[in-house]
């Protein structure tokens, strides 16, 4: 039975009137094809199991028991038109959409011609650009937020069709490499196991899908187990449908997912609801798991024989066979012939997959698609001059970041800005009437953007960092350029799942098929006087340790604008770290350099020339290093060169090496904790590659290995101050 939120949900019986009408409306050949796809999925699973036992593939996780529900979903939707975020049990829907057995077995083998990943992903991680099946990870529930973002992007392009156009030739621009396709009634499918509904990101996605009435079809494949953990231990009351029944704007259906006809009827109704624009839908299908979680698991260790035998009676393959025979759609001979042909198809696909060429195992091939192969932020075309303007007023970093966002949003209609409190006013009537000024972020960096560009380009997100990041990934996959804000670096950690397992690796794991070049703006750092533990953290080394994401951290207004413009226009995801203390400092102010000024990533800047000693640093330590350098030259006659890295990943090794070879002494300084910090890698490489150019040890200056305290007297000792930098310079100069 289906319902529209705020009520009880009952399992749809196969004998319902709607199901009977639907059965009568389909030709016998259609139901034969339905069964063929189910059986094809099961036999592909069986072939993979055999290959795994023969040690010809390396992992196997099956779709067995889920086939009826998933073929129903595939036949109710439009491949290459709708969008799909399946999970690892979804072999059957992928086959129903047009994925081939050979394509799936090429992934199992890890072949070079594996269209899903080129041998980078384990089996059952479905990807197809042709079918709009977006690359998935092994993480559970992360796909839900991405699906929401993808649905939002489709709606955005419907309302802003001109945004889908390519830019004029000349200026380097990610849009050159992001083709956009969209339809006014498209639906985004996302599936999840009942165990994964325990994840917070599932619930965060329901919130946004519900609020936005987004055309997202959720399919919960409930086989009763999350590996060995039964559903009642994961879900209060043992039934996810009862927990979510009060979400508004939703269509809900609970169905016997082993019953093909009932499943198809439920899917058709749910898809129609989404396609009509009324809102999202969720189909909760009760299925079985006749095989263990994977071949790495033995379910006989935690499931009784009685329970396993009960599941066998509900096997959808056997149930569908009996139904076809009972209805006279196929006789036993026809059934055997169909199954023989499927077995031949799987055997031939397996033979071809096993004979396929394996990937080239060279460093160059392995690193391909870790970043964009089309438009990197290191591209020299991003090095543009300052343009004279009528206004030469010096502006703060905060001012020029805001100006850059305005420039780029005027130039590129694909840019959307969202995050916590970034809008001027969600309840915008008073804003439009001029009665209020609007907020525009806790630091005011997005002030005025909503007022100029409208509510569908600038808005406040829920207070949920994973929600911001996951939705942005889904939008960027479709071709939008989300420029999102995490309010404080200290609260970035709920987004870490999306950042480490999704954002960073989308392009690489799909072998260049999908990418998500978004920008995450994040206020970071201390020196705030009272910022304390939860408003003063650094931790950039955690993200520079993550391949696939670019990380920059400007120290002044001009660099902030130039690097942000490159971040927005390039084709890679960028973590843009903005030091809060520098937002409105007198240090580093600059005049507006024009609407095209940009700075390539990976190019450090020598902000002070010197000959006796080098300091390599970035962020808020730059002005402190300059202060210490001026003092030691004044008091000791020591000439210190200060190098501002600006870009942390990639970083400018050439400028570092050139400076160290000139001065022969070096200090690496940063605000984050000293141990296991960003400077350790730079120091280690200097010691490794420039040892013979050194006249003294490589010194590091960083924060104490603790958190930042509230009392300013404590903060001053914890964070590196000009005095500590000066002392390090004096000590090193003695060598």
C-alpha cells in the first residue's frame, strides 16, 4: 500500500486491484523479459562466485534475493534520462537499465577496458556515463546526499537553461569540459540497504528532499541484515517505514520485494509521483539474502538453518518461475530454453572478460585522472595581470573575496552559493522591501549576493556540514559550480566522510567518467582572542594528505581574490582556506585588480628577499614571520627571506629549493600543531633533496601539540608568535 506521508504504511499485496490491472496491461513477452533480467543477474552473481573461488577475481558481493525489486525499478525508469545512485547490491537494476554482463565482469576482473573504473574499483561499484549511473563508493549512505544534489541541479537547469551553455572561447573555464543535459520531469534514483538507514546522511537527505519537494526516488532494500547485524538492532521497531512516515511531501510504499508484479506496481506509482513534481518517494522493499553478505562473510555463523530455509521459500527467482508457469506465460520447456540462453550469455561474457587486457601499472597511468586532465589550476593561463581600475581604494581580504564572488556569479550562471547563514535572509520579504540589510555569513563575506542573484542561487543550508558537501558533490557532477561555505573549520569534521571518500576520489575512481569540481570556502585558524577550542583550529595537513583535492590558503587580499577566481574557474575540487584573523587586517590590503585577475596554484611568492636564512610559511604566520624578519635584521643584521606558499597542495617546490640554495638555512613555520603537521613534509623533502645545500639543521616552528585555549594568555603561548619565530631565526643564524 502507498501513502502520502503522515500515516501508516502497509505492505502492498500482490493481489491488489492496481497490481492486477498492471499485470493485465503488459504483454507476456514483457514479463518474460522481466524474468530474464532477474535470472541474468543471479547467474552473473553465480559466475562471479565461481571466478572468486578460482582466484580469477578478488572480491564478490551479490544482488541475490533483490532481483525482483530492482528489475522493477529499472523498468519503471528511463536510462540516460533519469539519474541513478545505486549501491553495491544493485546489479539487477543496472542490467535492466542497459549495463551488460561483460561490462560488469570486466570490473570484477579489474580490466583496463572496465568502463566503470578501469580496474580501480572493486566489483559491484556501478558507473556508466551513457546510462547516467554515477560512480559510487563503498561508503554507506553517502550517495543519498549526492542524489539530492543531482536532483537539485536538474531542477536548476530547467529554471536556468541558459546556464547549460558553454562559455565563449578564450578564458580558461571548467564549463568547456562539463556537458550538461537535463529534463523537466527527470527523476533521481538512490538505493540503500536497511542497515545503512542508520547513517545520519540518509536522514539529512530526507530532510532536504522533503523540504524541496525534490524528484528523488529512494529504494530501501531490506533483506533484514547489515552483514551480521539484524534489522531490529539497527532500526527502532525493526521497520524503517514506520520511522519516516511523517516526512511531508513524500510518497511512501512498503512492498514485498520478492514479488515482481507488486514491486513493479509500487515503482511505477512512486516514479510517477516524483515525475509529476509533487515531491520525493520512498519504496521500502522486503527482500531476502540467500547468499552471505559477500564471499568474505559466512552467514551460517550467525543465522540458523530454520531462518535460511524460510528465506529460500521467498527466493524471487523461484517465485517468478512459479508465477510464469502458473499464468501460462512460459511452460517448462520455454523456461529451460530461456535459462540456457542466459547461461550461454554469461559464459561468453566471462570468457571475454577473462581474456581482457589488464591496466598499465605505471606511475603515470595510475595517477591519471587523480586531477583534471583538461584544466588544472596550475595552468599558466591563470596568471593574469592586475588591470588598472578607476577605484584604487585598498580593500580587505573579506572585501575582495566578496567582490570575486560577485564577479564570477555575474559571469557564470552555473555558480550557486550555499551554506550555514550565507544568505542575506531566508525570509526575504523584509530584505526585498529594504527594511533589513541582510546577514550574508557570520563574517559577512557573502553579504548582498542573495539580494543581487536571487534565492535559487544563494541560500541557507540546514545546519549539517555533510549535507552541504554531499549535495554540492551531486550538483557538481551535473555541471553546476557550487561554491559552498563551511562556517568554521572546527566544524568541518561531519563533512569528512563526503570529503575523503567522495569529493576527492570521484574522478579517479570513475577513471575520468565523472567529476565534481566544486569550491569549499572554509574560515580557519586562531589568533582571535577568545576563539578557544572550537573556533581556532587549524588542521590543513589532514586535507593536503588527501589526493584529488587542491588546497590553498592565502595570506593577503590580492592573493585571496586571485586564488579564489582560479578555484572557481578550474576543473578540480578546491578547499579554499581563509584565515579569519586576516579577513579585515590592515596587513595585506589591496586595490581591486579587475574582473579577470587570477593566480595559478602551485606558485609561491617571495614576500621578502633575503640572503642569510629562509622562512617558508603561509596564512596568518606570514605577517608574523615578516615582523620577526624585520626585527632580526634591525637588531642582528641577519637578512631573512620569507616565502609565502599560498598554495599548499600543490606546493611550489621550485621556489622553495631556489631560496634554500641561496640562503643555505631554512625554517618551516605554520600555525597548526608542530608534530605530524604540514611543515614536516616540507622539512623532510628539504633534508632529502637539498642536504648538501644546508649549513644548518632544518628548523620547524609550529603550535604546541594541543588545542587553542580561550584565555588570551594561554593562546599566546600555544600559537607561534613573532617572538618565537625571532628566537628560531637567531638560533639558526648562529650555524
